[in-house]
C-alpha cells in the first residue's frame, strides 16, 4: 500500500472525534482552521461551540460589532486572528454574496487566510488536493522523508508533500496527518512502534525520528518592562481601548514603559494628563510570553481626580463586558476584586 493509503486506512479507524469534522461547510471549516492556528485543539472546542451558537452563519458574524467578536474571542490569544476573522466575514457576506471562494488560491484573498489555512479549507471543504502544511504536518513529513535541509517554513516541503497527498481524499489525508502528529508522531517522544506509516518513514528506519525536523537556531525573545496601573476615579477604574497593532482593539489599564520609581511614576502620569495622581500600593508582578517578546510587568493601584479623555471609568459590570487581553489577566482579576469591594 502507498503512504497515503496506509495513512487513510489508519485514520478511518482512529480519527479523533472533533466538533468541526464530518462536514464540508466552508464557514465551519474556515472558523475552525482560524481558531486552531497556534492554539491547542482542546482549547478550541469550547470557543468553536460558543462562536457557532452566537454566529451560526457568516452573515451573523459579519453583522456583529467588532468589540463583541473580540469579547467572545477573549482568552484565545493572537487577537489579530479575531479581527481578520471579522473582516473576512464582512467581505464574504458583502462583496462575495455570502459564498466563500472555492479554491485555495482564491481563499488566500480573505483577511487572515494564509497558505496553510487556504489549503486546509480548500482540501476539506472542496476536495482540492493541496497539502495543509503547518508545523505539525511538516514535522511528520520531515521524518518520513528524513529531510536533511534546515526547515525554515513548513512550505519548504511543498513539492514532496504534493507527491504524497491523496488525490481522492485530500481533506481526510490532511486531517489524518494532523491526527498522526498529535497522537503518535509527537514532537518529543514519537511512538514509531505504533505508527501506521512506519514502513514508509526513513527517519524511523534509521532510529532517528527525534533528529527531525532540522530547525534553525531559535531567535531570543525581546524582553520589555511595563508598569500596569489600576487607577481609581470616583470609585471606578480607568480603562482605554488599545490602538492598532499588538492587541489592537482590546482594552487595557494605564500602562507605562519601564519600571520607574514612585516619584518618576507620579510625574509621568501627571505629564500624560492625569490630575493629581496618587499611588496607593504596589500590586503583584506578572509576566506574559508572546511568540516574539516577553512582558515583565509590575503593578500599582493609584487614584486621580481627572483623567485624559481617551480613558473611560468602568464599574464591575462595565469591566466584565469589555474584551481584555489574556496578557493582563492578573491585573484584570485584581480589578474585578477591587470593583466588588
């Protein structure tokens, strides 16, 4: 049997039961694939169900305010995905008359749909024989092929991947590779003895599966120091909406770059337009790791008599209704407790 035949025979008996499988609705396939980027499958299940319950169609998603979409996405991370999801839904519901593009090349015209997502959607929803090359699939194929070259991007394997994909069942083939990588051909301890395609795997034959893929040296993450301030104004806490860029469209508390001392901190707040800022007490430190940077945060509780116009005061209910980044979860939880005192 060929590589794809043996893989599909295993998949037919061992496929994971996932809520987005077993249907070719491009809206649901697209939604699941965007959510699954950089996020574990178990985490996505709950978000996927809640999104479908609130937005059962692409038209319903397109009609929603962006803030509502971001709120529902809260905690899933990589918020540009949510903004692009909303923009793509508006494009499909509007200019495209409610119909998703029908091939991988056209799908890449949607905001947030890159080569991997386009190929995954096209293969699953439309049966186009294109490989869904993400890090998971690339790891499996690099082992099967014993790919000696440094793997800078999964699409370095495009040519051999096209030669292995099933022409008859490309969607199932791509999902089978995903399952194989998630359950057997795992990053650190691949179970070669249980692998259905071990007979086709050059790395397994050489007892060298853990040597693949060959990866470039990791780039150190840039570390940034921030001070997060929960500032009271007449019994409420001040928040603002972040501008475009990292975490754009989400809400945050006052934040100053660096870890200034109390006197410098008060002076900088006054310089930003906070009237008579007063520090009350320090708050716990926190840390958040992004893909490319690390935030090292110190916190303060403060108060003032007036604030710049781009800050708005919120009570407990108002805070709960706003989308905040997971990076600020420690200070969000403290804020909730403060507002309920």
